[in-house]
């Protein structure tokens, strides 16, 4: 150690930290961990013990998934112990003074167990409390170093581990998955230059333009403070009061009232970074970027009436869907792409790219694909991983940088801050799910729940006793993009931020008629739940600035007149692109066809069991998930004498949990189903929610009983309604699969519903 201590410390007179020299970070001392090891540095002790193994620090040992391996625990086949490792003899009875006597204070086994239990809960996230997550990897398509030096994009085929958490925003941890809400889409990339968190949403814009309004927005959205209602819903006065007074939310309101806010699955959502980011390459050249995740599964949504009913039938609908898909080996996949925008381009737009209430239409700046993400492993433990994962917009890596978007700037502070309370102190980065796969080496020390046993006497820098290490690295380390900043301190916004309606209208006009109708119906529903008519009126005045037809539809539904539009601060410009087809959900059918789609086959005694078996096999072979659904569990015998096992009762697995329905042939079975109101309701809801229905032979009786119109309202054939004789089953099944692949026969939908 002596030679290191005597060596001249780096940057002795600090000249490199002042003036123009400060623009280039200093390369730091020459010592690197490996050179220290090679010189046999004595700055760390190396005393082997049973506890430390060989006493060597685990340099490079926590690569890949090893950080989680070291934390995994599995009690199968093991003796029960206390948390101190003491074997437990009796886990059934407390220690008492006599069989009928009082319990004793000295029962440390009981007290340890109950004390731990008493402290099992941590505060839930203040927003995004309810979520589900999975492990996977990101794979770069190629070497993208021309646009960014970020390690995860450095080579074709390079894989970076990821952990992804999807969430709702408003509801509490135990609330329902299918609430109308924005969905969080947070990705933690464990890159070889540290963790990069892309903490995005499934909607590319936001309600507000400045972080200082976030607490107001969230207070208004969450359950009202006096009675904590409603749970997981924006349909109440305080939310609409706030947004109607914040016209900057107009664009976002179009998105959250669209079917984007009721996704069919986490697997069928897009994701967006929302803010404009910067990418920076090795040469220090920078370009603005917008991050996009596009699901291979396509973009698909529920319909509102269905979403409401799913909340009762299975509040874990999205959590279960993600879990089951991954368990079944149907690994969901997304393509990550970026819109790359130069400073000059940005300056030419009619909107400000620092304004998070604006998008850059894909038709204006196309998406450059960077790579794909695959989620292929469910967590081992919900609390340890999904609950304790701490995403943070400040987790950036070299090659990616912030912009001055004032919403983004505020987030940089908030995420670390909230973890200090939620995870109990400044060492949350040591929780296995949060720790990077690279080593953490710095002089930060101590604090609650510290895990690392930092060795040696050096916990400061500059130092000579450890050869100046750990040392900064001016060439590889993170450098902020040197954007010039020189203006007066002000509280305010750029002029263009004052325009709120152009893109709201662009979004609306880019939707198909079905999607436009759903948006209008969603506004009508939400405002019908408001009790203060002045709030409704102000929302109508806001909508009048977006689209008069929309405002009229909603006003009619509320029994009101459309008031004068809200005053404009800036004239609405003609958007640079009109319309933008990429904004419709229906343009992305996906590549996975009928895989993972759930098909209920209604069966009873006397069903055509042979045909049921063959349809079942055929659907299964194509990756769909068929199940035999009946009035009760147990065996049913087909008219051909074959036995079938009913897998789920209609009570336990009602219509809304299925993507499609088949009613097979078999007079006796269908007659029996027709006497069970569950079956009638099953068919009606499948029909109302525009799902494919196939009826074979006598199965058609159930349609009549349920009063299902055989044709569309305009008299044409319903593409989602397939009737067949038993002889033509194969052709009909092919048509059914096609209908299933296209998800819904929206043409059937009427307002109000016919059935
Ligand atoms: Fe967040 N947000 N947010 N947010 N956010 C949190 O961090 C915040 C915003 C997003 O699965 C919190 O760990 C502020 C936009 C996701 O764990 C908190 C502002 C976008 C998640 C926080 C925003 C998001 C969060 C709560 C306005 C899309 C869940 C718990 C300036 C780009 C991550 C936590 C997970 C979570 C603050 C706005 C996405 C309080 C101050 C815009 C996906 O720090």
C-alpha cells in the first residue's frame, strides 16, 4: 500500500475543476480495480472466514441474474427455524403457564413471528400502486452507436436483462385491473453501464405541462378526501373540476376516454416515454428522441361494459393474463423504436417538443426500430420484486439524456424522493431487484438497512490510501449534454404551450368511427357520474373547442346544451399532419393471430362430444386456449357416449372472461342450457361485447332464446356470428378462427345496445 499512498494524488491543485477545463470531466487517477488487484493493494483486508468465503471481494461476480440468485430462498424439505436460525419445535402453540394459563412474555418464538407479521406492509406507491411485472431481455437489432453510445444498443443481438412493471395509476394496491385509467409501462434495463429506467405510460401525452401541478392533478383524480370514493375511477366531480380548469389536459382527455384506457391485456398495449429525450453518441452529437414500444400482439382493448363486469368477475384480469401467458411460454414481445428529431426540425413544428401534452405524429417523423423486448419469466416473489422495484427517471446511462421538458425535470426529483419513504431509506438500490448487474463502487456509506460490507478505511475521494480509487472516468462516465442555458430566472411557459386543442382534434379525427363513438360514450358516462352541473358545463365548453359533434353528443346524453367554448389563449394551428392513421388502435392487428385467446365451449349432457373434442384440439393446435364451460363441474356424456370433463362453470367463468364462444350441436345439451339463465346471459354478453360466436346445429336454439339478431343493424351479415350444420364444421371453424383473430365485430355495436 505504501507506493500508492506516496503517489501524487490526481488533480492536486484542482485546476481541472474550474473554468473552461470543467467542461471536460477529468479522467481520474490511473488506478482501476483490476490494476489495484494486480498490484496486490492492501487497501482491503483479505482474511478468509466461514462467513466471507475466501475473503475476496466478489469482483464481477454479480453479472447476469446472479444478483437475484444470491437472494433466492427455498424452504422445501428444510427444517423450520426462527429468523435467528434456531430450529422450531412447535409452530402450533404459544408458551403458556399451564395448559389453561396465560401466555408467557418469554415466548420469543411467538413474539418474533408476530412482530415480523405486524410490520409486513410498506406504503403503497402514491400513484401506480397496483401493478404486475415480469423479467425478460432487450435485444438490440444492430449497432446503433451512430445515434447513441448507450451500452444496450451497442451491438447486433446484444441482450440486456430487463424488469418491466405495468400498472394502473389511480387505484389502490388492491383495486381492479380493468378500471378506465392510464397504464404505467416502466422498464428497468440492467445495462453494462448501469441501470436505465424508461418509466413510461401506454399513452404518449400527459394531463399537465409542469411538474408543479402533479400533486393537484393526483389529488383531484384519487378518491375524494372526505369519504375515499370512488376507487380506481376518474368518474367523479373533483377530477373533472380540475381538468376542466386546466385546458392543457384536453389532448390527454381524448386519449384516456379512448379504448386505450381499457386495454384487453398488458400485452396488447403500446408504451411511450412521453417526454422528448436526447440520444448522444460517442462524438457528443445529440438528437432529440421519443421512445415507442409497439406490441407484437397488436393493440387491442376491452369495451367499457365488459371492463366494468370484469372488475367483478376477475379484478386480477390483467395480472392473470400476463402471468398465464408467460407460464404458457407465450412470451409477449415489443419492438422499441425512436422518433429521431433534429434541433432544426423541432424548431419548425407548430408545437413545442418540450410540451408533454403534444405528440410528434409518426407520419411526420417515422419510427426507427432499435430492438425488441421479450418478457419470458415471471417473478419468484411479488413483494420482493414487483412491490420493491424502484423505477426512477433519474436512472440514466451514458448516451441518453434529459431535455428541458418541465414535466420531466420535476420527475427527476420525485422518484428517488418517494422511494426514501416507500422503501425505508437511501439503500433501496441494494434490494436485489434494484441492484445493477455492474458493481457499485463509491464512497456513499451507511444508512438504514445497509447490505454492502464496504471494506478498508477509505470512504472519501480524493484519497491516496486507495490509490485514488474508486476513480472517476472522464472518457466512459456519464456526461451531461452541454446544452447552453442563459436566460432570466422566471416562472412561466413558452408561448406555444398555450395552445391546447389542435392535437386533441387531430387525435379524435384520426380514430375510426367506432373508436370515436367509444370516446364520446366514455365522456358521457364519466360526466353522468359528476354531480355538479357547472363542472359538466365547463367540460362541454372545453369539448366545444375540440369538436362540436363530440360536444353535442355528450351534451345530449347529459340533457344539456353545449355552452360557449372556453376562451382560447392562442389560435389553434392546423396540425402538421391530419389525420394520423397510426393513432388508431385498429391499425395494429398484431402478428400473434388467435394465440392465447380464450374460447368458451358450452357443453352439457347430450352434446356432440366428438365434435367438441376435435374443435378443442384444432384451437389448441393454433395456440388458442379453449375450455369446456358448463352449468356445473363434473362429467357430461355426449350423444355419442363419449365423456367430457367440464372445466369451468358459467358461475365461475362468466362470459366477460372469454374472447369468444362456441355452442356445439346436441339437442338435449342445448335445451338444458336454454333453461339456465347463465347460458342466455353468456350468449347475450358475448354478443353485446362484439365477440365471435359460433353455433353448430341445435346450438342455434340458444341464440334464439337469447334474442340475438341474426343480421347486423343494416341487414348485412354479421362477420362475428357463425352458424353451421355439423357437416360443415371445418369450414365454419376456419371462419370462426378468422373472426377470433380480428378480435371483435364492432359493426354489431349499437348505442344503446340491442341485446
Ligand atoms: Fe410518475 N410517479 N410522475 N409519471 N410514474 C411515480 O414513483 C411523478 C408521470 C410513472 O411501476 C411515483 O415509485 C411526477 C408521467 C410510472 O413502479 C412518483 C410526475 C409518466 C410509475 C411519480 C409524474 C409517469 C410512476 C410513485 C409529474 C409517464 C410507476 C411511486 C411531474 C411518462 C412505476 C414511484 C412503477 C410512479 C411522480 C408523471 C409514469 C411519485 C412528480 C408523465 C409508470 O415518484
